[in-house]
C-alpha cells in the first residue's frame, strides 16, 4: 500500500529583479506624449535642441518646434537634396545644415534667410556642428572623406582635415578646455582626433581602430 501523499509546504523564494528597468520607469513618467508624423514620409535623421526650440531634420526640410508649446514654429525648405544634420547654434539664432548634394547652408532662424552657402564638399554632408568655444566656428563631415572647419563671418574654410580612407559620417568638437580639437569617425573603421592648431598637413594626432564602420562619436566631459 502506497504511503499517503500530503501537500508540500510552501517555500517563499526571494524576489527577483523587477521586469521593468529603471529606464522604462523613467520614460513612463511622461504622461502627455505628442506624436508628430513626418510630413515628407522620410525618417527623422537628426534632432537638435537649444533653449526654446528643437530642430527636426527629415527629408528635404528642417522643422523648428517650440519646446514650450510643442507646436511647429518654422520650416527650412531651401534644400536641393535630402537635408542632413540641422544643428541649432546654442543661442538659437542660427541653424546650419548639410545635404546630400554636398552643400552646407546657414540660416537665420528668425527670417529663414540663408546667411551662408558652401559648396566645397563634393559628396553628401552628413554632419554639421557648432563649436562650443564660440559662435562663429563650425565643422562639417562628408562622404568625400574630409572634415572641414569654417569661419562664419568671413565665409572662408579655415582647415581641411584629410586622412580618412572612406566616408566620414560623424564628427564633433571636444568639450571643455579641449574645444579647439575635434574627433571624427569613418567607414574606414577608425576614429581620429584632430588638432587644427598643429596644421592640417600633420594629420590626425591620434587614431583609434575599430572592427567595423563608425556611425557616430560622442565625446564626454571630464568629471
């Protein structure tokens, strides 16, 4: 005859990790979302925010929205090809953007007038950035394998940095006291650090090699 079978005592196990991550909890605190469809049908390729405005690059236009009202304020449409990297200057008065035709344009945000046009790049301009050290210096990175520095008042290029062996899809100025230097990434699987003060002919001051194309770089400030 088999022994009687009784219920097993319940065993309380320690609680495991929460299935909801801290990042998910953070985003769930935003209760009032605003979904704005792209008017061009193109994906959004770049966002830039400063003060009361944020810029959205999509298709052949850059749209400016108010951070307070979340409404469309202005649209920059004077591009001959797909726009890239619409970047607001930190004072919110000027915007620069490149396009797939190799052109760079600087716009007055208030009037939408074109202040500068540069056509020196011969391939798509994927990245444009303002220097954190001033209001008149900016950079561009292009599929023509170059990174260039520009002076807004004179309209002249101040340096052409050559050394990458493939498309240059990203570049940024270094933060803080190193703002005179910049870093770029390329489809040649390298990240290069440049110091234009030593002369463009000297090439990159440091080169970091990766195993695959570099799509973006993000310098972090020292703590």
